[in-house]
C-alpha cells in the first residue's frame, strides 16, 4: 500500500492563514482605529507643542520680532534666575507638605465612608465638592476666609480666643502656608474618590481570612489594605505632583506670587516671563525644564511607591 499525500494549493493555504489570523487581525485593526483619535489628539495638542517649545527655547523671541537663534543661552539664564529656582522650591514645599497630608486625609475619609454609615452619600458629596468647584470660585471663597480685617472668617474665629487679626496672604511668613492649606482642602476630594473605588475592589475574603488568623484592624490595614492600594497610591501621587507643578490660577487670584515672591511657583514664573517680560524664548526654556522635572518626579514616584503592581 502506498501512502498518498495531498498538498494544499496556494489559495487554500492563504485561506487557512486568513482564518487562523482573522479574529486577531480584526481585533488589532479595530484597536488601531479606536486608538487613532486619542493618538492624534495627543500628537496635535501635546507632541507638537513640546517640539515647538523646545525649538523656541533656543531662540530669543518677543513676538514682535522674528525668533533669533541663541543656542542654549536661555538655559544659562535660567540657572542664574534666582526667582525661578525659588519658585521651584515653593512647588517642592507645597508638594512635600500638601500632598502627603491630603493623601492621608483622603485615605482616612475613604476608609470611613466605605462603611455603612447613615448619610454617607451626603458626606461623600461634601468631601468631593471642592474638587469639582471652579478654582476661581475656590480662590474667591478663601480670599474672604483669609481677609486681613476682622470680618474675615479665619480672623473672626481666632478673634474668639484672642488671636489676630493675621495677614495670611500679605505676610511672607504666612502666605505660603495659607496657600498650602487651600491646596490640601481642594485636593482631598478626588484622592478620596480614587481610594474609595480601590477599597471597594478589595476582596472581602482577604479580611475574613485575616480575622480567622486573629489579625486586628491595624494589622489588616497594614498588610492588606495598604499593599492592595499601591496602584491607586501611585496614580494619586503622580497626578498630584503634576497638578502641583501646574498650579497657576489659585496663585494668580490669591497672591499673584507675592508678597515678595513668597508664593511664586513655576507656572506663574513662566507666565511672568512670557506675558509680563515678553521673553517667550526664555519662557519656553523654563517650560522644557518643568517638563524634565515632571519626568524625573514621575520616575522617582514609581520607585518609591513600587509602581502599579499591587503585589
């Protein structure tokens, strides 16, 4: 008996390949199609402006005259600009003090409001409300709270115990701390919401198993809750750092960077350089430095928190 072998024709082989790779190929095509709008948006509104800013950072440009190439002269100016580095220091202080406090308070509120307590929906809205309120409105409210006269809310309360009135926004010693307090108050809501969603995603069986092993609340929180919240903590930390270095409208309304640059921050310093001094090349170089700082901060945040893995 002789064995007979059959060979597929080229058309049949091509058909088999299409059938095997058909669903995956279709899935890939649809993935590219669905991602294309977001990729195009990122390219137009983020990629191109970054390239333009880098090119302008190597020019002397005042809008009126044509840009004049000057190499890295703007960067040399930045390293000698004490106001710019003072603004960077203020951002670091605001981030170093405000972000940990707001994250801690957000986690406390999320843990409390994750329990079945009466009116927790109302409390969730109350905590989240400052985040969705326009920053201009928030700043106007705090201008009244910080009013240096006795009619200001803060001075009225402190006056009841014989303190004040205090110049919260006009004193170089108090202005930065006053701004930090506002950023903490406004930033708790979103962080609380993210932590709350993450807490609701933790399997209750983990807590039940730890209870059987005799773990108390603190041990559960330390060995179960905190590790499981690591991805949320990383996301909150990175987004908070970026938002901190993008703070502008709050400073613009509350203090305008004063008094004596005591509350000046990086974005406001860039605004001053570009729209008050009309040195757009230098402002672009400052923006590039800001971008590089954010990249470095994001990298170190990932190393500190442990990335986005929950294990």
